[in-house]
């Protein structure tokens, strides 16, 4: 498999799952039908990139989340400190 090969991921999945080409194609078609029932599309034109406002909003949310989240070792250190009196 060449690194730039478009089918590299598909080939690797088939190898790891030990699927034949016909089985893999049947599963792919089943997935597409399932997506269509749910109103999903897998065409390149169906992807939407966030606009600048949405990007800014996501960055602010990530920053706020990181500020609120305490690191696991900080929690352990605080518990140890509190238990020692």
C-alpha cells in the first residue's frame, strides 16, 4: 500500500477484518443505505467547514474547558494534602 493510495484505509480495514472484496462491498452498501435512511450523505459536497465565527466560538469553548478542567495529578495531590491534615 502506497502512503498516498486512496484505498489504503479500505485495504487495511479489509486486511484487519479478514474480509473479502464482495463482503466489504456489501457492508459498504449497507452503510450507505443506513445513512440515506437517516438523511446522511457521504458525498464530498455534503461536508461543511465552520465559518470564522464558529471557529472562534469553538476555540473559546476549548479554552474555557481547559481552564475548568484540573489535571488528574492535581486532584490526587489535593486529596493527599487534605487527608494529611
